[in-house]
C-alpha cells in the first residue's frame, strides 16, 4: 500500500519540473555563497585562536618565571595547531584542494545511512533511492531537490563538528556537556546525511 502511494507521488511530481528546477537553481546559488561563508568562518576561527594565544602569551609571561615558556602550558600547542589548521583548511575550501581531500578521505567511510534505513524499511523501492542518494544518477529535477535537501543537512553537520571541536580545544575551563553533545550530534547527523553529500556542491 505504502509503495503504491509513493509510486503515485513519483508519477505526480514530474508535473512540477519547472518548480523543482527553480528550487535547484536557488540551492546551487546558496551553496555558491556557503562555500565562501564556510571559508570566512574557518578563517575567523583560526585567526581568533591565534590571537587569543598572543594575548595569553603576555599573561603567561607574568604568571610564570622567565625561564618557563608559553609552551609549558599544555593547551598552547593544541590551540596553535588548531588555529593554523583552520586557516589552512579555510584556504583549502576556497581553492578546492581541501574539498577534494575530504572527498577522498570520507569516501570509504559508511555514511548517508538515512538512505539505508529507508531502503531496509521497504517504504521506498531501493532502485528509486539510487538516483536520490547519488547526484550523478538523478533523472528528474525533484530527485536532485531531495539530494540538495540532504546536502544542506550534511553541511550543517560539518559546520557543527567544526565549531564544536574549536570550542572544546579552545575551552579554558573543563569541557562542557553542551560542547560534547553538539559534537556527537554533528557526527550522528553527518553519518545519516553523509559527510560528503554537500562537498561536490562546493566545487
């Protein structure tokens, strides 16, 4: 019964091709901006991390003796590395090489589990899901729209993980439960929507 309903919807949706084409064009434009927004976010996080280290350097010079260096602080190196990496990653996103790197790294990992769950449930024909879970196999505009919707969720997962890691490493006090929950939520959502789903849209 449910399969028949989805089959009827599948037959009905192509009548709105022009609408879905416009929606797809808008989402593609949004991802064009999101690429530069992501670049700015990573760059700002990296710069703020390094600037905070510069301020802490003078405080450490006052707190410790002259023989001790800032490196004696156990959190100095992680913050220095994190700040440098975020700046490097920012330009990698801007110039696309880091996007290709992430595609290669994340590709072998199991993700986009949401499509597996739907397939196993028997609600939708697995063959119909193939064209939705892979943008290179889409046939109808509405299938691309569904893919783009999942890609937006994928981007939000990457952004959540990025900010959560920065908050955890840059935290002066013990790591809060909120930061841990945020990081775990980003990972779970990333596994469901796919870490690589949004990356091709940045290229």
